[in-house]
C-alpha cells in the first residue's frame, strides 16, 4: 500500500500548480484518473480492493461535489488518509479535470 501511494504521489506530483479560473477538461483527465481506477471503479473496471476499502462510487456525481470533496481532503477537512495522500498530490487543475471527467461517467452511478 505504501508503495502504491508513493507511485501515485510521484506520478501526480509533477503537475504545475495553477491559480484562479480553473476550468475542468475531461479529456485532460484521462491520464490523471488512472491512479483513481484501482480504488474507484469506473464502468468497465473493477475495484481492486473491494474487501479492504469501502470506496464510494464517484462516477456520475456532480463535478462540484467531487471537486469540493477533493479540496476538503487536500485541506484536511476530510480525514481519510488514502484520499488525503491522493488529493494533496493533485493541483487545482487536476482536481477540476478529474471532477469534470467523473461527472460524465454514469454507468454505475448512484444518482
Ligand atoms: C487508495 C485507494 C483510493 C485511490 C487511489 C483514490 N481514492 Fe478516492 N476514495 C477512497 C476511499 C476509501 C474514499 C472514502 C473516504 C472517506 O470515507 O472519506 C474515497 C473518497 C473519494 C471521494 C469522495 C466521495 C464521496 O462520495 O464523498 C472522491 C471525490 C474521491 N475519492 C475521488 C478520487 C479521485 C479523483 C481519485 C484519483 C485522483 C481517487 N479518489 C483515488 C479511496 C481511493
């Protein structure tokens, strides 16, 4: 698990930190969501750790919700250690992109 997180942090940590007016681009998210798939299943993928984690389905949730959840993990308002590790490695642009991407997934959403 530690190793997985280290890889994730390395993979994501290189993104540039961007400032205001961040607009999510679902296409740009393709490479970024690879690290989410192992835990959050998306249609066509199976969650890797179903027995270990209670992982919420994020596909189909609103972009605003996903975005604010990720910012909350980043700031520490939400405490889950795995998600905090992930969120702190994402730039604001990354967060906007993955939120835009996941909000368009609806195959297994819990709308
Ligand atoms: C190591 C496994 C793991 C990885 C990788 C992971 N997540 Fe999560 N995620 C979780 C778990 C477990 C929760 C539930 C945490 C909690 O209870 O607060 C969660 C919660 C969330 C939530 C809040 C959902 C809700 O309904 O409140 C969002 C949004 C989210 N993750 C997005 C992402 C994104 C985007 C990525 C990829 C950049 C990602 N996660 C990668 C395990 C993971």
